C-alpha cells in the first residue's frame, strides 16, 4: 500500500486520539527518518524525547535481539537479571535506594501518587493531598491528568479524583501559602516540557526541597521528559542541587522500547509492600535489556558533555533568528530540551518544516519544542535553523 492508502486505513480503524501529520515512517537511523515514499527527514522530535540515542542504535538493537532470543517475559513473581542490573545502575547513579518498573510515564506517575498517599497514610497521619504546578503535565490516565495543572486536559472526564491542588510554577510563596494539614507531597517537573519548556529560577527547586523538609512532606520530581541525559546531566535535578524523595522516569529509558520507573529513597519506598502495587509487563527482560544498553551509552565518557555543548549551540543559533524574525520571543531550555517561543500559534511552522524534511513539535500552542536525539551534530542544528529561517520568512 502507498502512503495515502495506509493513512486512509488508519483513519478507518484506529481511535482518533491523535492529530497525526500526513506521513508514514518506515525506517530510522540516528537522527534521520525515512517515509514510505523514500523521503528523508531530520528528526528533532525523537518520539517526543524518547529516542535519545537516535533510531536503531546498534547497541540497543543488539541488546534487544540477544534478549529476545533468550527470554522476553516472565512474571514479576520471579527474578530476572536485566531488571536487577538496571535497578542497580539507577540507584548507583541517583539519590534513590529502590526502583519500581512499569511501562510508561503515566504509569510511573500513577505509582508515585499511590506511593505518596500510602506514605501519608502510614507515616503522616492520613495526609493525602498532593500539590502540583499550573502548566504541568503528568500523563493521560485519570489520576495523572488530575495531577496535570492544565484544565484543557480535564474537560469531559469529571468527576476527577480528589486530593490535588494547583499552584503557580516557580513561585515559592504561592507554594508555602497552599500547604495544608492534608498535604503529603509536592509533585513537579524540574523543567516543564508540555507547559512550554519553562525553566525555573536557579534556587526554586532548592526552596521546594526546603519547604518539604520543614513540613515533613515528600518532594516528587517527574523526570519523564528531563531524565536520562536530556538536559546535559543524567537527571534534571542535578542542575539544581535538590534531590527528591521520589522520581519518575520513562520516555528515553528504553530508547523506544516501552519502559518506565519510579525511584525512591529507602524510607519512602518502604511504604510499598507485596500486593500494594504491581505491573504485569513492568520490568520485563526485553525492555530492561534495552534500557541497560541505553543507560550504559548515556553514561559513557563524554556523552553528557557533548549533549550539553550541542544544546548550548542550538540555543545560540535559535537566538540568532530573532535578528530577522521579530516573532521570536524567547529561547529557553537546558541541554537538548529547548523551546522557541513565538508568541503566536506555531502549528503552521511545524507543518511547513515537515514539508521541508525537518520534524519539530509545538507545545503550549506557541512554543516550538526541540527534543532531538542526543546524538545530533552541529551540522544538524545548522540545517534546522536554516529551515526555520526560511519558514519564518513567509
């Protein structure tokens, strides 16, 4: 079938939950994709911050093939080596003492919400309320969209679960004021991704950590988008000197193979015991093998430094567009999580770039989000900026 026929078949048979671009991809390598008609694209979306090593990375492909030939799945009623290896690596390289594995960011955040409430029940006299940030995004399952501080994601799904309240991001005083005797945790992203790539002030996360410590409540960081090297450090919290009690991961964890994780301190993780939480496919050997290969590569010498340097170059080049294009309002981000704020609807720009063979994403209506594979080159950045220059000229 050709591209038009496949798109028509998709429209007939798949639930319409996505506004898809009119292209069918069949192959990827590094930071490049090819559609069914053979056209090549430069990918600055990476599955929305998922394929951090690029498409079909040889080390990940090898790990998947080797594991698929040995063991793909057994129940979590038994031990498996890839899961144990990944958990050990994550605890070695983070604040965490314990890890729970699942399959996605939404699942990881659901697990974090459950763990915070269980901890509040067991250790905080029954506290259950979680404060989250306006403009945040934590997933599309019911508790996760309720935790998400954007009303557009809530519409049509009432009644939503109780126990969530929203405060402005990057506002310490508002957070202090919102705390109550019911509060058990504060949930936030180190950098808001879906909220328009909003970077907090330098001392904000430290201040949140201090508030949580003084009140004896938990700090939960959603690192689904910022984790696994995206910001130029392995985890986003490392930029700010403020370790959480609970952290969630997914997206880039398996470089395209579905994998998610909740990481927590020993004190907090102890609130979960046998039967309190589970995932049939979470931590399966195939996903864990892919994640081990991914994490080993991200931790290899010079990888994170190159990511940080390329991200700095990307932001500099995007800022240069402002000279000829007043529509450019701001450029912000860390590492290779970068937003170009146009101040106007950016979806037409996304479409025009697609036509020219460059994939970008628009979030919060007016922010062009660049979350490319962490292996992109300066030449790739130059091509992106050249195309944006042409498109913004129109």
